[in-house]
C-alpha cells in the first residue's frame, strides 16, 4: 500500500534531490583477489572513467577455437583407464550440475540468516534454488544451475553456485559453502573488504561483495583468475545485439583443459589412426616449463596479456604470471603467499629453480593421487616419497635430518610444505594451501613475513623466538636465502638508489620470480619518470632487459623506458610481441598509478610511452582517454577513445566512455549516439544504460531516465550509483514510494555515505516513517 | 674317434666340420678349420673305395718320399710329418683343405714345402681319407655314428669345440669355460641376442661398445676369420646357453606416434643417450641402440633395462628407476625401431679405469664410506664422462649435450652440499635441473657406495660443501 503524504513535503523532497545526481560510490571496485576495476562511473556533469572493457574471445592470433573441443566423454572409449581415474578425481568432480551427491551441504530450507533478511537454500532431486527474502524488497529466486567446486581441497574446500539469470548471463551467486567451516560464507570484497567471512545474523546482505549477483561466469572484469578455471571451455562471448552469452563444456576440469582440443585427435582415431600426428599433443614429453604452463592455466595468479585464451594455446602469449606483483603483494619476499596466489609459489621453490620439479612430479594428473618423480605410486599427500625420490640422501636416516622421531609431524611435508592460509581470505574460512615454495622452516623469519611457521603447526604453545632457538640448536646454520631474496629483505626505504640497485638487481641469477619482485620494488621505490639511473643501476637494469624470462625482460625494458625514454624506445623494434604487450601494460600501469596519485602529466607520459611500444594500442588509448576525461580535456579524450575504437570497435565500455567525453564537451547528441553504439554491441551493458539514464535525467526526461536506470539495474543490481540515480529520477517524477527501495539499496551498498542516508531519511519521513 | 685328439667330441653330418688344433704352440689363437662335406661322412659305403684310391694316389704322387706311414718303395725319408698311423694328428677335413692349397691353410707359419698337386676334389678327398687313417676308417665312421646317436645336440658340441679352441673363455665368462670379466658374459647369449645377428658378428666382429665392454678398456674382440661353418657352430653353441631366466615379454605394437613419443623421451628426458647412441646422438660408453631389433631379443632388452646387473653382473649400466609401463614403451620402441644394426666407431687409446673386479673388491666389504672405494667406483662408473681426475674431460664428454660437472673445480663444488651430490648420483642429473643424460644410480649403488663416491669427489675437489649444508649439526 502506498501511503498518502502531503504534497508539500513531497515537493520538498523532490527539491532537495533535484540537483543531486552526483557520484557517490565506487562500483565494481577491486576486491578479494580481483584484478579488474571497472572504474567509478559517475553521473551528470562529472564524466565517469570506465576502465577494463570486456572483450569477446575472438582474435586473429587464435589457433584454437571452441569448436575444436569435444568434451571428456569422447575420450572415454579409447582411454578408459585414464577416464575412469579422472572421473573420480578432484578435477573430474570439480563442479557440475547440482544433485547426485555433488552438493556439499544440505538444501533443506534452513535459512542463511542476515540482519536484513534471509537466504533459503532449498530443493531436492536435482532442482535447487536460493530464495532471497530481504526486508523492503520483493522475494527473488535464483535457480542453482551449476556448482563451482566440490569442496575437495584439504586445506579448505568450498563450493559456489551459479545461476542463469533472465538476461541470459550465468552469474555466481553471492553465497558459498565451506566444507571445513561447515558454514555459509561470502566474499566481502568491494563492500566491507574483510575477506571471506562466515555469514552471521548481524550481517547485511550487501556486505557480500557479489550481492546481488553481478559476477558473470567466464568474463574477466571481476576475479579474472577464477572465471575460466572452475570449469572447462567456459566461454563468455559477446554476441552483438544479444550480450554476453556464457557456454561451457563442463564445470569440472576435463581432459582437454590439460591436453588441448581433441577434435582432430578424435577424427584421427576414427579415421586412419596412422601417422605420428595424432591431432593432439602428448603431455608426456613436456619440458619443465611446458608442463607447468598446463597447470598454471589455473593454479597461478596471473595478468591477462591478451584475452581469448583457450587450452592448447601458448599460455605466455595470453597471461603473465609475474605482472600481478606490480602494485600488489601477492608474494612475500621469499615468494610465499602474501595475499592470494594459488600454487604459483612453486616458481620460487628451490625444487623448481635448482631442480626440475613440476606439478606432475608429485601429482598424478589423471586421478590426482600422488606419485614420485619416477611415477611410483605413493600412498598419500604426506608420503615422504614425494621428496625422497630426489632428496635420497635424507631417506637413508630420516631422523638424523628431521631431529624428530618418526611421526605424522615428521613427514617431509610437515615441515617443508605446511598449509598456509591465504591471507587475503582472512581467517574465518579455511583456505590454506600447502606451501609450494617448499621452504626451510625459519620460525623467526616466518613470523617477520607474517606467516605461520611450520614448527607452530605442532608446537602451538611455543613462541617464534623459542622455536627459532630450537631450529638453530638442531640444525645449526640453515641454507641462506638467495641474494635476491636477501636483497629484498634488506632494501629498506631509507637506502639510496645505488645501494638499492646493488641489493635488488641481480641479472646473473636464474631466479625470474625473485628478479621480478626485486625489480618491481626498485621501479616503484627508487626510480622516477625521466630521472636517470645511477651508473650501477643502469648496468643492472640493462642486463635484466636481456633476460630470457618474458616478464622480467618486459619489466626491465619498461623501467628503462620510464626512466630514460630514449634508451627504452631504442629497444622496441628488437622485441617480440609478447614482450611488447607486457612492456606496454607495465607502462600503462605506471600511468594508472600516476593518475591515481593525481599526477596527470606523469600518467600521460606512461600512456604515451605505452603507445610508443604498441602503436595505436586500444587499451593504452582508452587509458589515455580516461585520463583526459578526468582532467576535462574532452577533445583529446574523444580523439583517444575514437582511435581506441578504431583498433577495437567492439568494446561497449569504450563507446560509453566516448559518450561521456562527448557529453563533457557539450555534444549531448553525440553522447547519446555513443551509448546507443555500446548497446548495439551489448544490449545488456549496465553502464551504457546507466549513462543513458544520466542523459535523460539531465534532459529532464524522468520517465526515460527511470527506464534506462531500470535496465542498468536489471543487468547489474549491485550498481549502487544506479540505485541512487534511479531514486533521484523517481523522486523527480514524484514516485517516492518507488524511490525508497532504490535509496535503501544505494545506502546498503555504501553505508558510510551521507547522501543516500539522507535520501532514505527524507523518503521515510515523507512516506510516513517506513522502516 | 681314432687318434684325432682334437676331435674327441661329436661331429655333425652336413652341419659343419671338425676342428683341428693345427698349431698347438700358438695356444688358442691360431686355429683353422676345414669343412667336411656331408657326403664324405654320410656315405660310408664309398669310403673303402675312396681309401683305395687314396693309396693309389699316394703311391703315384710319391708321398712316401717325404712322409713316413705311406707306401713308398724306395725307403723312408722323414722330412715331413708321419702319415698313416693311428696317431695321425690331422683330421681328414684338414688334409682335404690342405691339399688344395697348402700355403693358404697355414699361412702363419714358415712357407710350407708341401707342393700343390692340383688335385681334383675327389682326389683330395681320397688322399685325405687315406692318409688320416686308412686302416680304421670304417671304425671312425662307426664311432662317429654311434656318437651322433648318443649326442643329438651335435651343434652345441661342435660349437663348444670352437669356443674352446678359440679360447673364448680367456676373455668371456661361460659355463663351459671361462670366468673372465674382460669381455661380456656369454652365459646368456641365447636369451640375449638374435642368432642371425650373432652369425654376422662372428663372421666379422665389429665394435659394439665403442669404449669396450668396460668403459675405457677399448673394444678388443678379435676377428678370428671364422669360416661359415665355424660361425654356424659357434653361434649355435652360444645360442644354446641360457643361464638364468628372463621373464617372457612381447613388445607392444607401437603406433608412429608412440614411436615418436618414446624417442623423445629417450632424447629429452631419460639418461640412456648419455651412454648409448641413437641415430647420431648420444654417448659412446654403451652399445649403440641403432638396430637393437636385429641384435638383441625383445625380452632381453626389456629385462636388461629393468635390472641390467642381474643379467650382466657388474655392468656399469644402472638399473632403471622408471615404471614398468615406461620400460615397456622404450623397450618396444627399441626393438621395433627400423634400421639395421650398425657397428659403433671404435674408440682407441683409452685409459683403462678400474675394472669390475676392483670395484667389487672395494665394495664388498664396505661398511662405511671411504674415498678409496669411491675412487674405484668413480673410475669405473663416472670417469667416462667426468674424467679420470674429475676434470670433466672423460672420453664420452664430447658426445654429451652438456659438459659434465668438473668435480675437480673447488670453487664450484664448494657450493654444492654433499647431499646434493648424493641426490644427483642417486636420482640422476634431471632432478637437479642439470643434464638428464646423467643417469640415476640409486637402484644400483648402495647408500654407502654413493657416500663413498661423494667422499672421493670431495677428494678430487679438495673442498667441502657449504657450511650450512652439514646437516644434523647440533648446538653449533
């Protein structure tokens, strides 16, 4: 029932919010290990930069197409043994349709209680759903169309849920289940940013970062690392005129994820089955890095160098595993997990760096059991054979090495591969992964790194000091860190650039991960735009610029380019595209950092140098356009966005940004055309609808604005600013009753902001004090 | 069998011949053999006629002019060996051949004065029978037949004669004679090699192991210039011996893809080519792997890969740590790889390292690691690549894609913990991120032996591992 209110009051509310269409809150902000930031779209006269466009998976460079994949069942007949093992493996059971014992918790109707409502998981026999009952909002039901994960991981197994929404997109639902915690939890990234928290009755639904469901399976902007991995051949393609269409072969991890597309192989098997070209590659003959690349498709943190990766493509053409280190601390100084990094830590292990260890040295790949480096089966994940097949010297008299009587706590992995909770997750939901840097326990050092030492796994009652003393007593000196790690630990902010270079830059060592960490630190703390190097630093950076590692080389080249433009530019022609892409990304990153700190000139230099490396690079041009938009230089912004679209015309958000620039320059009609162009590519693009709404709102066309905001919120119900502006439009249209839920949503998503709070208060007052 | 002392065993009609020790003063080395064609022994009814013809010829040719024991009216001249007695040292076959070309039969002694009479084959045959033992010829024939009946496995016996008379046991080990480790153990040849290949090899021995059966010893199998019949007999004899047993195994039929996969594993992952050549790639320590299909039996290849020491005690080849399916794959590949067996290029002038006996002597009583024992092991197992003095300059080093570690390099070796050296010896170079062609000896050497090698390597470099690596130090 709509309460009747005195018209005067109503008008008063309308008047207050008449000119209040302003930017309030960030949306889609990065969080929870995410890599993307869709920016901070605003309304009205403050044109909104919108970064990180989505791009469909089509590229002239692709040699693999979705049609090349056939699915696991096609492998079963000929490879029955492997298929059988896989079917029972964690990969084979990593996800899929609900039911048949795949759910790790009961959907018996027991509500997940929030302070503002409840979510009720219910269903049986294969049909499951979440019913969302939230105060002040209509009931919403989300069918469970797929399970993500099977809760298999020993250090913390979880299960997520996806649902196909009415707009056709398949989205992650905000509530996950932890097998070890035996509880519902959610990721609070982008809201309260407290990591993964067990859902408590005092939590608001909006504290869950993905509420309402916004994260689309298979797309990059939010948590790019997860999207393609919890499933096989997940494809979110942007169909012009339709929007994002998500398809997948399986929500498990299937044969072709590791072996690459098998259609040619199946044709071979069904045909002549002759010749040495069987249409698929054997993993048996992979070298160390080739083998790792198969697993690092998913088991490593990485940045997207180029979108459109499909299994079978060269990983380093599409992903850079070390670039996430820039601007973040995914790894601590010795390579262990600092925030959230999966098993990419392996790249910092001595077993890899000084040996030849790959994932399949210990992990049997089909059944996910354990074997040793000679493929001799092992009993379990704690079997010493994983280590002693190589470290045979330690197997002769284990106790003389361990100093501990044989016990569960004296296994090799007890001390050298302890389970470490990924810090970014927080400590409520178990998400520990065994430490794949395979370190030596150093209780004192471990504590300084903010990590729990392996010793404390058993000796919980002892202090780090005490444990450190014991290790020194038992083992004397332990293996020192390599010089780069030592350098990172020693390079305090107080030292000068020359000394920092000597500590951090070691081009002669074959330690790419540490080299990247150290160089990134050097770049960010001891260099400045166009401030020449010290002689020593220059020599070392130049040497690193010849590294065989693509990431290290690219970072060194970008550093050189940033510090001494001509020295960097001179090296551009000799570098392959994989390096130039990374190089340009790094310079764009430096531009972004500069823009964020308000140094537009430095930001511009970063983008322009990125464009020198990759001429007409659509991404660098888009970044440049956003910078000009921010600084109000709309003419140059229009030019940059137009050029960006020239190279990559199917980017809806670039059209949106172009529209914002045009609006800023006073070309309202041009802006409208840009938003329409964006919607022709993706009719579901919420930010296009949102800015369209802003256009109508500015024009005083309330109803059209309301319709546009409605479409934006249909496709992104978590767009807080959209709710706020919708409320404004509804107020202007004097539809106060309808405005209130949107104002509440705006407040819900930005509880610390005064303006939605004031708006809610005003509306509640005029509507009669509704709660 | 008459008085022909060197033919005290059985001979085979139609199968070959009989051996005669023609030159006892040369011991086992200088031997010859003549063929005795089947009809001679197989048609005894003609023997008497032939012998009579022989006597007539002897008279006609005047053999008694030089030889005693043959009819000669004018007296006795003893300038040549006695003929026609019960103790004639020559077999008919030898005489048969000798008469055809006296110089060719005994080229290694002083020029013979025995003239060449340009006899027909029948004449030579008649003479040979006459002079060897005319009076007991029928008895010889009877004895031969009786022996043949008693010993149907005649080829073996004949081959054993070849083996004994060649003195094969001087270098080889064999149940019928010989226990030397100089050359490969022949006790299991029947399981090991293909007979056709063995015949070819015995006909014209070529180098199998470029550096010898013991690395560095050199390949010394002599060419005895055996006749085809000798070859056949010896080959049959050797093939008949199957000491021990190996599991039955049949190669998997491999697709071209699997063949390619196996070859890639061999070249890029396994250590085999550290010692063996495949194509033109690989080391020169062990036999070439080219044409294994022609040389070796499949079951032997498979069994040898798994446990070479069982089939060839003391071999330097380590037992594999790989799993059965991979061994099946590689063995199947080797025995199906197309192409003939080709001999290896012989490496001359090598320095002999420690022989097996020395290594065994050192290792047998090892209760704790010693550098001395390590040295013996090192010279035999490691020096081929790492060099006799650890300089990384073993004869095989130039055939490797990565230079062997210089164990004499104090600076470099001081960075390597003892345990790392141990691990590398045990598990191979691959696990240390070094050359995959460094084999894993963990299934062949005991921990004490490996520690001994480590101790010797420390002696070579005159250095210790890093201080931090001295594991187990307490209270320091």
